[in-house]
C-alpha cells in the first residue's frame, strides 16, 4: 500500500477541462515507472485512485497537487519510483497541457493509528455510485438514495479477498444544509467533440470499522471509477490545502 502527494511549488497550477487529461498524464508516469498499460487501464487493471486538489472556476479545474494511492503491492513499488518529470501530457484537440515536471513527490501515509475504529473524511474526488441493474448506467445524485455500506463494501471485499464491513454514513447536518450535493464532472471529450460526464457526490463521511478495513478504504478509494479519479478520500480536518 502506498499513497503519494505530487505537489507543485506555491503559485504554480495545472489547469484542465477534462479529468481524463490528468488520468492520461498519470498513465504516462506509471508506464515510465515500469508498469504496463493494461495493469492500470481496463477491466483487468490493478486498483488505484487519484484526486486533483485545488478548485474549479468557469468549468476549468486548477490543481496544485494530485494525490495518487494504491493498495496493490506492485503498483505501490512503482509509485515509490514515480518521477514528476514523466507526468506530462498534451492534447491538441482540446488545447490542454498537463505538466507536473516542477512538482515533488511527498509521502501521504495513512492516519490510522492502533486502536482507530472511525475516521471523519471528505471526498478529495467525488464519489461515483450508479443505480444497480440500470443500463445504460444511471449515476446517483443524492446520498440519501443509497445504503452506502451496501454499495461500497462489495468492491472493497473483492479487492481484499475477504469480507469488508465498513459502516459508512454521510454527515447528516451537511446533507440538510446541502440537499443538492452532486457535482457534474467532465470526464472526457470524444473525437466528435461530445463531452462525457459523470455525476459525483461530495459530502463529509464517517467511516467506522476495523483498522484493516479503514486502511483499505484510504488506499483503494470508495465507489466506482476510482482509477478514473473518483472516490479518493482525505481527512476532514486537513481539507484540500497544501
């Protein structure tokens, strides 16, 4: 298990319109660190997740850091060797350029001390959950539409090869004050110019369970599309600052 923060110097930002540009820059980095593309892309890929830290303004994202995490031993070794200079990607069709060559990689260890059985977290990247059995996939737009534990634990159990039994609750006061807590994430743009979106959920959560289950959630992320930049969690008290 390993988690790294790729941090640009103060006053430096990477801008992006579509999340997959950041994803593709990270794929460049994984490959430069010795990981084959099919180990980080596609249905047979190993588990990992990421989140861009910063803000959005007028449909443009500005990131000062990217958190990358994985519970997988092979990817963890490669992540320790990741070089910021390899995290570069340019896309002419959307005039987007991502360049983290000026960044430094800092360890981002888990906060789970012995005896920890609950964590107050925020979603560094939105939580993606879809309605079961719906085709085409329909993304949920409110946390009160779903039993979070029932929706999230099966994937974590599959990754761990054992039952994972986290209790997961959204902050009730936040939901009352923010009944509309979904965000529309621009994921990609097709060659024809059509934009692809995912509805993500953003709210503080409380996770409760064993140390092993909490640690797995910290490194693997929650929900669906984690490898595409969804479901990465952070400590609520730390926020999204540097």
